[in-house]
């Protein structure tokens, strides 16, 4: 089916949602201000999108609060919420072509990845939390014989879900699933680079039977609309995925307003540790290449630091370089493309700046190191591998968010672990080893919220995802994600 579609023709005809979705319908923004959405595959403008400000956010919050207090969702029978969320999931899949195309046009990722990956994962996430609704129980506490004590979960109220541009649908679903399942009203604020699928989600939610106001979508600039949500006195929680820098702003906004709950899934500088006893360098090379070049390296847990024992350094780099060649940038609307464009000219220039910094610090490119496909007008960077990297270099310490791998040679297990943990981040990490003993030692030693052994970037909705240190706190996915969007209430009954 994917290959049978003329995606370039579809791109010319698809409707591009560009207005806020509030109280069950598309509306005009109050200011009339807009921002341009650019197709990063060719650098050309697609449409102007309404740029919501604090006044628009306030309208959305009032709509969400009205719905919450009315109980049309928050007090709906769990089985009925389940039915509507399952229908929402079905509609996401039913609109698979349109959603995949909207995502590719927004962010330049390969259409095959959007169609087979992002749409399917978003629908699966909504369905998973729908099924969890009536399977999460309260507690009866062990108290004195003349008392009965219940411990119940209640929704927080109004949740602002502020999501990034690298996986717009998946990241939105990671917030929407648990927040809606637990009975909250949600205001979804997509990144300004990727508003289309979020706005379409609002429309599909109403079609699924969700009451107006339960899911509102406000496109806008982060420092305006995002800040307004963070400072709003009637928003009870912000679930944010994005950079550590912006995550710190949301913590400040919480303190400056109503001490709203904050859940943060932030940046990363994930180590790929390859020990000398690794007995399958081909598998390691394939996993490492995919872990940094997939989605053009625009992944929070991208394995951007290769920490490799010097005994196998040269052999492994040669194998990774061979694997990297299959990620040559291509037309995002071509179903054969494995790696598309960067999301924007700004992000491309940021990554090129890091590549220049790596060279200036003395690191040497093994492959790549520049912009390609300039004739298209798009924002493409070739897969890049640096050798001769020290862990104190800028390219080894700062999150690049691009297809750039830094190879750092080490001697032995202890040095590998020390270098791996020498970062302010702690989102994820991996170890490649043929020793069961070293696998367990490394899993315990790595200071990260997710550790992979002899694999990379495996995931399941049943398993929590989130980080240590400046990679944030709180967890997405799994039943643990519901903790962020609920309060515990203890109720005592005297006999």
C-alpha cells in the first residue's frame, strides 16, 4: 500500500490544518498573528499557521476547565472513556495516509517511517492506555479495626502537554494516552515546526466521541504559547518533552505560578559502550549506526557517544562507517529513503556548527561532515562520524541532535564506565559485550533511566521511559506514566 501511493501528488492536495482547535472546533486566533510552516525537504513554505498567544491559551484553558468541572469526561464511567479512546485510536489508523503525509511535510522524515512507524505507534499508545483504564485499582489500607481507609487516584484537572517536533505524533500520544485515560482535560501544544498532526488529532478526538473541551490544541511559539501554559494559574500540570534548557524554564514557571506539577523528558547524550569482549561487532555496528542516524539523529536518546575499547576501535569504526552509507539523505517523500532532512534550516545550521567545533577541537571526520543535496533547497546533512574525540570536547558533552557520532577510545571496563557517566545527562545508554558478568556490571554502573544490553532503542508501552540527572524526571509509557497525571486521596471511614 505504501509504495502504491504517489506521495508527491498527495502532498499537493492534502489539507493543512492551521487554526487552533478549541472547544470541539477549529477557531480563529484572537490576535490573527501567524508563523510560516516550511517543508524542510525543499525549504519552501507550506502555509501560515495561527500563532496562539496568552489570550488564546486562556480561552483553551477555560474550555478545558469547563469540561473538567462538568464531569463530562472526568466523571464518565471508565468503560465509556475506554470505548471513546479506542475509537480515537482506530481513527488515527483510518487516517494513516493523511497523518503520515502531514508529519513528513512538517519535519522531513521519510514517509515510510511516518506511515509504518509514527502513526502506528501513536494509535497503539492511545489504545494501550484505553485498555488500562479499568485495570488500575485503588487500595484499601491496613488500618485499625474500627476504621476503613481507601486510597484513591483522582485526575489532576487541566494538563498541558507540550511536545517536540522530532516525533510529533508519538510524543503527543505518550502524553495524551495516560492523561486522558485518568480523566484529565488536556491542552496539546505542538512545536511550531510540527503543528499539523496535533491539530488533526483534535478533530479526530471529537469524531471519536470525546466531549468538546477535553482535548484542545493550541499551535504557537514556545516562548509565547508554551510560556503562557507554564505560567497559567489554572493549569494543574505540564508534561513536557524537549530540551533541558526549556525544561528548566517550565520548572521556573511552576514556581512563579501555582506550583503546578511538572513532568520532564529532556535531552540526552547517550553512550554506546563497546567492550573489548564484544563477540559480535557486526551487530554492534548496525545498532550503533541506527542509534545515531535514524531520524537524522534528532532523537533524545540517540547514541551519540561511542565509547569503545581501543583494542577494537579501528575495526568497529570501519564497520559503522559501512553501515552509515545506507543512511544517505534522500527525498522524504520517496518510500525508499532511510534518512530525510533536518527539521529546519536553524537546526541544520546548529548541527553544522557542532561539526565545525569538532574539527576546531582536533577531532577528525571518518565520514561525512557537511551539508548535501543543496540543489533541492532542503536541509540535509550527511551521516558524520568523528574519531580522535576526547570526552571534554564540545561534541562529546553537548546534545547535538543531529547525525553526528563521536568515537572516544578507552582502556578497559572501568574507564569505559567513568567516561560513559561523565555527562550531565542520564537518559539512556547501551553496552555491547560477550560477558554476562560485564553486562550486569555495566547495567548497574550506567547512570541512566534506560539501559540496553547488546541492543539499542528497544521499547514497549509496558516499560517506562525517562531519565536521570538533567535528562528529567517522571516517566512516559507504562502504568507509571499515570502517576504524573493523578493525585492520591486518602479517605477514612469510622465504623
